[in-house]
């Protein structure tokens, strides 16, 4: 039977409840190694321990942030001569990567499905190879990995809300309404500011200026089931979707009919492309799979989809 390893992040949102639901599921299983971690600094060691026991499949019991750290430990390290497949449980604050590439539903049901399929004949038949989004910030820093990158006014607004609105401990409805109103206001105003972004494909500048959102993803969906339009510029086999939406009423309001049909298509103030690699120059916050980081002047971010991993997908 396939040697299975499980990494459980106690700090992931759904694991913070403290109920140890996973060990009773694993107790009756053979060839399963379970490693608990308490934070990001323990992920690389946990991956090495998975390699030491010969695990060909690693279950990540955490959110997208934990999954990205596991990607980095595998792709930046040398613990595995042949990379294992990953089964991602939706146990975090953000589970876009999990939903797009691996397992959906409650973590308990997803873990039970992995164990069931393992007993029925193995997990290899459920493995799907996917390009992973790599983010390079400088030559001397190992790349970060994930599935979804976002920047521009919407991320600036989210960062502002986290710093100034949510700490007020207002009722959820009030906080969310205030945050939504702020994001809409930031999108509708057509101001050029310090968050202007320059986007290049190699030596070719794609566009520059002020944007409501700039997104690069290896996922087939952006958010809430919205998909990039299929008929876009660039090679259909390129691993990354690039999308941007300008600020201002014409661009924001013009995008609403598209979004209502759950697609994002080119149009006034909207760009959609498929790319192998993209370089962004700007100053300000950006998000990679829900975690927020800062871009600095003179340090371009380079995103590419040249690395791949196998993910376990089990139909629900």
C-alpha cells in the first residue's frame, strides 16, 4: 500500500478549533506517518521527514498558505529525488488552491476519501500534473510558490481594512459592509498614485498605469467561479492567466456583465492574456494565496509557471 504522510498545521484556521479529528481517522491505517507542525518555520523539516519515511503522497492538512510552503520545500529543496504527489485538505482561511487543484468539502470528508481511494487501489490514478506559480523577488532569495497572485488597488484596500477596520472589533456585518464600500470607492476613483504598475512579457511592455486589480494565476478559476475568457492573446498552452482591470467607473461598471456570467473577458479597461512569464514593477502590497507581502521600488517581481507538481483529485 502507498506510503502516505500527513502534515497537519495546528495554526491553520480550521485546525485552530482544537478538535483532533484526524488522528482517529488515521489510527486504523497502515503505512501512514503523521507530522504536526505549529508554524511556517517547521514546514521544511516536516517535508524532510516525509521523504525519510518514503512517502509518495503527502496530505497537507492546512490552507493555501501551508500548501505554498510545502511547494517551496519540495521545489527549492533536495529532500526528494522524485517529487511526491500532494493531496490538499481545505483546512485554512484561504482554500482556493485546494478547491482548484485537489480536494473540496469538509477536511474530514476529504481525508476519508483519500484513505478510501488508497485502500481501493491506490492514489496514483487520481494524480493530475499542474504548473505551479513561482514568484521570484530577487536573485538571492528562493522563490515563493502558490497558485494566485494579486496586486493593485484591491489589495491596497484589503491591507487597509486588515490594519484599520477589522481591529475595531465591529460586528461582522458592519466590518464587511465598510470594507466592501471602501474597495468599491477605491475602484471607482480614476486616480493615478504611487501604486502604478508596469507589466512586461520579456522585453515587451504589456501595459502600465493605475489598476483596480492585477491578477496572475495558474488556476482555471479566478474567484467565486469566475473564469478567464478562453479566446485571449498568447499561447493557449501557456501556464499562466494574466488579467487586469483598470480603475474608474467605465472599467468597473463595464466589467459587471462579464462577472455576472462568471467570465472575465477583454474589453474597455480589461486585459486578459496567457503567458509563460511576466514581470511586474511597482511599490506596495501584493497577495500570494491570501498572504500579503510588500513589493519595493527597484525590485521587480517575476512570475512564471515552469515548475510542476502532481495533485490528488478525487471527484466528490
